[in-house]
């Protein structure tokens, strides 16, 4: 004598379709709510993933950078750089670091090979540099300790410079000229690449690396106009856990060297990543709450419309009861109808959300992680919404008195 | 045909309107046998609608006993009453009470859905009953596309489709013109001849005279049992 689930769903569907416009309007609220959940959650996750990827490209989470502190106005005019002696002092104080690599940049310099003239960024570095940057040499070799000790006139160049100066020709052993001195090319760095799409168009955010020229630091200090000034250097901790501690240690060493003044700014990739993650968590929570509110509002809209539907169909309820519908049958009929609205709204929201992600992801060049979990979570939320907000109208409908329903005009 | 299908003893129905109690039925005793064609007459406010609701198991008496087809219905739960309505009672209303958004075949099918019948059986049975009532060529029509007389025939089909023990008709011709009213009364007579037990509630003497028994109700009490059969 019970109305089967299948029958209830069929009755629910035919009711649903008999009032198409109302159904579509009601669904809309749920579609928007589900869509915003999917889009926001995936967008935040995608941004986070891609920033993390960017950090890994730049040498991973164990990297610590020391450089100019822009926030410090230096009233006592202390040196904002380390000379090589000071640098070695610092390096000796942190033997636990995996590598320490200073860089002396002599900004942009003109480099030539024969008649080809290009600009590149000339850097004096130590042999450790490629290991810290996790950057490989694609041709030849990198600078060695021997090059350092002998102050050899050798260079390693970036892949773009190689193309511009030499094209497809053999490059190892060739010579380039910088500040009227000839250097032998001993290696070419691998091309570095990180795709990002900005308002200006698609771009390789790491292209400037491919215009670098590396010269042994000793050579650069002694044989060019570059001074004995190390403005930046990079340290690599051996494990992620040690990174934060090492950063603090380096900070106190540098404070000691500069009479306690924060002349240098020391940042660790690990801490930046942590900060970023806690930042996005707040962002995610805020947006989840906003989505929840919009779903809640959608739920109230549905409840309202279902109440109106129950009212409007009082007579029908009476007729159905007169021909044998039990209270549970009526309850189920209205609950199923609400569920059909919320679940189909949820499904449409998921489809729309995923297509927006596809579109937006392509546009800003970030891989969106929609994910099946997200889809299931949204569906469960939509169904729960239907159960919660459909319950009261359904109970109200099933508690009606058949005699009164039949007299209802 | 001596089987007692419907027996009531001292049925009382009170309604409370605020603090005032209104006694709609005041001790109804009656017996209706299988195959009877009974009309219940009375002016409006006499309690005849209340009596019909109780006889049709839409409502329960305040006190007294009611046996339908051997079952003590006055003490049943609401879902059990729904099952009784489904299996043993067929209603025909003055205002037809069809569902406007469903076609007539679907309308006739509804009681069978709640009876848990398979879809194929339901379609078969509903078409057969509609055929019997001369509506076999309009199965896909909505009620609004039919005349009043045709609509009432659909309602009769819906009442008949579960083969109920009793058919309860409340002013079945009240909304119809004379011709289609007579048409419906002929159908009801026909159903009676086929062995159905029928109760018609009406205030119209012409209708009542077609029954083989007339029960008159005034102020919640039965006045007279004019047994014509």
C-alpha cells in the first residue's frame, strides 16, 4: 500500500514540470550558490598551487634570501652590502647551511660577440650557484673553484643570450666581450620558464634569468668596474624544518655586523609559503561563509515557494488523501519535489562552475583544481539543503485535514 | 443480499468552535446492506456532509462505533483510514475534484498508484473503466477540455477503478445541467444494478427518489428510514 520511491519521484517530477517557470526561478538560487562554492574554492586552491609551483621553480622551500631592506631608511649610513671578507665570515658561521651563494650584480651591461651586441645582466657568483637555484647547465660546465682561485676570464650565459649572440652555432670555447675584456664561454644555462598570463598577455615570468651572464666573483671584483660589494645572497637550508631557524640565525648574525640595525632583509620561502597559506585559508573561509549564506538564502526562497505551493495545492492534497494517499505519501511527494529542485540546481551549478573554471583558468593561466571531491561536496550540500528546507512544508502538507482540504477554495 | 456492509451505532460528532461545542451528528444508528442504493437527504447544516465524511472514512466520530465491511473503522489510525478509503470507498464529489494538470487517464490512475499497483496494470484498469463510461477516446484530454457531464464521468471512473465496497456520491449532479445530470444518475443506477452499493447525499427529491432507501437527517438525527426496496 506504500507509494514506492520510484512512484514518488515520478509524481515529484511531473509536479515540477507542470510549473516550469516557478521551478526555474527556484532552481536559480541553488545554481548560483553551488556555482560560487565550486568556483571560489577551486580558484583559491589553483592560485595557491601555482604560487607554490613558482616557489619550487625558484629553488624550493628551503631557500633563504638576503637583500636590501627597503623599509629601513639607514640614518647612520651603514653599508647596505657585505664585502667578500664579511661574507666569508657569515658563511663560516652557518656551516649547517647546505649552500651559500653570493651574487654581485653589475646591473645591465653590454656584451658583444663579433658584430652582435646585446644587453645582459652580469653576475659575479660562486660555484655553488646552480645548486642553490636548482638550475642546470645545458651545455659545457659551470664556474669551478679553480676558476675562482685563478680569477679566470670565463663566463656562463643564459639561453636567450646564447641564441641572440650565437644562433645555432657551437658556443663553448667562443669568446664574448664585456667592458673591453674578452671572456671565454664555458657553459650555457638551461632555459628557465614559468608561464603566466597577465593583463598584458601571456609571458614567461622567468625570462630575465635567461639573460644572465655569470662570471667568477673574484674575476668580477678584480678585473671589472664592479666593487667588492655583495648586495644579495642566497642560502639553502638542508631541510624545510631547519629553514626558519636558519633564517633567524642569519638575521641575528647580520644584525651584529651592522650594530643591531636592520640593514638587510632576510626572507625564507618556507615562511612566505606559510603566510600565503594562512592568508588563503582566511580567504577561503570568508568565501565559504558567503557561499553558505547565499545557499541559505536560496533555501529560504525554496521553503517559501514550497509553502506557497502547498497552500495553492491544498485541494489537490485533499483529493489525493480522499482516494487513499497516506500522510507519508503526501509528505514524501513534497519533500521529493524540493529535493528535485535543489539537486538539479546543484548539478547545473556544478556544470556551470566547472565551465567557468575552464574558461577563467585558461584566461589567467592557472591550472584549476575542480576535483571530484568538490563535485560530491556540492551535491551533498544541495541535497542537505533540500532536506532541511523541504522538511517543514512537507510536514505541513501531510498534516492537513482531508475534509478541510476538500472544502478549500 | 442480506449481508450488512455498513453499520453505525450511536455515532456522535462534535465540533468545537472556540469555546462553543457544536454537535453535528447526534446518535446515528443505521445499517446499509450490500447492494443497497441509499440516499441521504437533509437541508444544509443538517449534518449530512459530516455523516458522509465519516462514512467515507475522511473523518472519525467523536463517539460511537462504525463498522465497514466487517472492520471497526472508528478506532483506526489515520494511515489505516487512508488505506480503507483507497480500497473500500469510492468518492464522487459535486465539484468533480479532478487534478487539472493531469490528463483523465492519469486522474483515474491515482487511486491505483496509492494501492501500489504496477504501472502496466494501472494503465490497463484505468483505460478499461474509462471505456466502460464512454470516455475511451479522450484518455489524453485534460479535465478542462471536457464538459461537466464528462468530467463527472471521469470522477465516477476514478471512484470505480479500485472496485470499492461502497460508492459515496455527494450531490453528484449539483454542478450539472438537467440533461447531463440525468445522464450521471442513469450511470449511477446502472452501477447499482451491476451490484454496487451506493450512497448518494442530496437535497433533491428527484435524485433521492431513484434510490431504494431514503434516510432523512435533520439537526444531526435520522428522521425516517423510508425503505423502498
